[in-house]
C-alpha cells in the first residue's frame, strides 16, 4: 500500500480485528473457514483503500494542465470538509465498503 492515504497501521488493526472475529466464530478446527471469511471481509475494503492511496499519489504528483486543474479543485474545496472520507474513517465499517 502506498503511503499517500496514511492507512498502513489502521489497516493492520482492521486486519487483526477481522481475523480475531473469524477465529472466534470458527475456532482452530476450521482455519480454512477463518481465512476464507477474513478474505471475504477484508479484500473489498482493502482493495478500495489501496486504489484510493494510488489515486492520491497520482493527484499529488501531477504536472501541466492536470496540475492546474488539481490546484483549482483544491482552491475551491472547503479544507474543513472531510465528508468525502466518511467511508474511510467511519466508526463502524460495513462489509460492502
């Protein structure tokens, strides 16, 4: 995962939580089920976050006309408005995120 979203540690914690939850559900007798549930829960969200980090990196390092458009977008954006990040920082994560 690229550093642009600052999500490395947060994703490690979410991974650990998903593994513990699956382990509590299935126990050590069904590790295949534990990892299957973990993957089903984590892959969609972690893939979205990896793509988000890539997009931020592209956005941060653009040049030329793209840089002008980026700067105009940032200038027009309320820097105290973080609603676009609600999906990332919500206290309760939904499996579909």
